C-alpha cells in the first residue's frame, strides 16, 4: 500500500489530489490528509474512504513546526512508512508593496508557503529515504516570474523553488525524487482568502480569472508528474514561454504580468 501525505488537503488542489488518488487507486493507497479546517478535512477523508482508500485526517497548521512533526509521526504510527509527501499547503496574497505598512504578515506568509514545506519535509525525510519515495512541492508560476502586486507571494514561492531544486540534487543518490509543480491561475478560492495590504482576507481576486485552469486538471497534472517522478510540472504554455522570454526579453514578460492584473489593483 502506498502511503501519501498531502498538506492543505481540506480544499482546492490538495483535496482534489486526494480524491483523484482515492478514486484511481482505491484500497492500494493510504492518504494522510492535513489542514487546519477539521470539518472540511473530515469531509474529504470520508469521500476518499468511499472509494476504498484508507484516509487519516490530521488537524495541522504547517506554520507550526511541532505540528508538522506530529503529522509525520501520526502517519508513521498508523501506516508504518511514507512513500510520498505532497507539500501543497499555501496561502495567497495581493498587495502593492508601497501600500503595506506592517510587514509582519509577509513573515506569516513565508511560514506557511516556505517553512511549512521545509518543516514537513525535514520530518518525513528519513522515511522517504527508506522507501526511496517522492517529494512534491506545489509552487506557482509566481515562483518562476515575479508578479507585480505579489511581492510577498512571489518571494515565498521563489524561495520554495530554490529550496526544492537544491534538495533534489542532495537526494539524487538516495533515490528520492523531488517534483516541483508550477500552477498558473487555477479555479480555486485561494486568492479570495489571501492577504491584502492590511494583512486581512482580500475577499476577491486581483487577477483576471478568465480561462483559469480547473482544479481537476491541475490535480491530474500534479499526480502525473508525481507518478513519473518528474523534476518539474509547468502547467501552461504561457508559463513555459515565460521562462524563456524572461531570459531574452524580460521587459515583455513584465508587461504580460501587468496585463494579468485587474485594473483596480495595478500599480499607480
């Protein structure tokens, strides 16, 4: 039985990854699901169980290193090993840097998006090495190209990208794969719950949502990358081209990034 730990599993991409794995693999997979919202987490676990998968819901705030360690301990206590860790938990933010008076929420964002993944990975690493398993990090296209209005979010995702690229090289001889996924705009509510300039929930999205990728397609692509032990999953043609254009015509990439913003949140 393959044991998969998924953080941020109560909603959005994480919940859909869990549901798709359960629907596909049934009793061949055990899912350890972590998030802060216990009611939603229990509902996702129940949905997975209906497909025959074993599902353990563990209330976890990844911004707390002790809870990250407790998550891994619960997984090992229940199932004896870990094959895959999916670092999906994250929070969004949209604010012009000049409008931010108190930067403490920048630190809070970094604790979730970067440190939560680092702490979970550190705790799980001995078990992943024993199983020659896989680590998946759900980053963002904002972790490849800086997006105006998203200095905090881009910083956290660039840091995440750098950490897991370096870790991939360190773990090559140990036989542990590291896959970094770079979703673009996905049809979830993450941007609505993200921080605004005052560090409060934004309540709406500052990005143009037309043509957003479905959460089902995003989860499918991440699972395919995980199963294939791929280095990266860059999900959109715009994202793939953006990496190349950034090296050749960086000014054009900046204009494209600005065009993705709604008019009321563009720099003045």
